[in-house]
C-alpha cells in the first residue's frame, strides 16, 4: 500500500494476464469521514442484488465493489467524465449521481456503438432526471474520441467498459493519453477476470478478453500508474506530471 498526497493506493493487488484475484472488496482511495461518502454510496452498499450484480432498475453488469469504486472516484474527480460503453445507462446513472452530489458542474460524455441501446439509455436516464449532465454519443468509441481530441476536450475521470477485444482496448489506451488530465483516475472494467488472455488481435468473444494484454501493451507507464483492483475493476491514475 502506498499513499500519494491524500490518496491511498493498493498496488499490492497487481495482476498480469492469467492471474485473477478473488474477493477484491471495495477500499477507498480518497479519505473521507464515516463509512460512506454520502447517502447515495450507502444506497449502493445496500441496494438489491441479482446474483453478484447490483440491481437498481437499469440492466447492467456492475458488482457492488465496482459501483462503490465508480461512485467514489467520480464523486471526487475534477472536470468532465468520459465513459466508454453506455449500454443502458447503469454506470452513467451512477456517474451522474456522483457529479450531482458533489455539487460541481461537469459533463459526462458516454459513448455507445448501438443507436438502439443508446436510445434505451436515454430513456432510463431521463426517467431518473439525470439526463441534463450526460451527453450520449453514438458510434464507435475511437471515432468519437477523435472528435473529442479535435475539439480539444479534456477529462478528469474515465470509465472504460465498451469492448473486451484487445484491439479496442489498445485504441482506448492511446485515447486516454490524449484526453485524460494529469491526476485523473481511469477505471477498466473486467480487468480482474479469468477470461483475460494474452492472444493479441482476438475479437470480442465470450471466453477470451484482451483487456489486461491491451493495457500492458499500450497504456503508457511513464504517464499512468497502477492504483489497485476493486471487484473486477483495474484502476490506474495519470501521474500528476
Ligand atoms: C458492458 S456494456 C457497458 C455497460 C455500462 N458501462 C454499464 O455499466 O452500465 C458495453 C457496451 O459497449 C458497447 N460497445 C461495444 N463496442 C463498442 C465500441 N467500439 N464503441 C462504443 N461502444 C461499444 C456495447 O454495445 C455495449 O452496450
């Protein structure tokens, strides 16, 4: 465990391809008084489950540990938020609650390949009154990122949860270098998953993920440092330099 300013890292939780750490519970990186940051984090700690996944009325695949970590890091982030993979808006809803409860003004840009799925997210987010802070972008994430780069956008937090395919993760890592501000956290979903494999160039399959391999090959370690594993999420942070 190492501390960076007021942050606590859990870098002893590192893994490589072929490794998996079971029971990686939630631990905070920020310091805050009390067991939870606020009532919404308490809600996430106690909300209904469907098997190992939270069930708060929007379909999705977040474990409780993932949801608690996303909420914490988005709650204390500075600046706008970039999400790879909207699906039906479960994580976008949690990110929007984090921004709203922090009292700051920030935009969440969430990217989704499928227009139909993005429309479902829009419906879910509008029904919960959080659509005002979220911009839903439809199309391939890499093409959307190019437009964001072209318009000089920068972000203070990112959740990467669009594709399990090595080549898409590689592209996302290059985009993070262009779009993420120093000091910002990046959360990779499905990092701590037995299905991660070292076979490069594999397309998205149910049984083989290229997330760890993509990060190992393309996330610039001069700029990004490993923070820890929480649930199935691998957390990295862009160094302050
Ligand atoms: C695991 S789901 C996202 C779940 C969401 N983050 C949540 O927690 O509620 C992945 C989504 O990414 C989308 N996707 C897959 N490849 C993509 C790509 N290249 N660009 C943008 N979205 C993509 C899929 O259509 C799918 O809806």
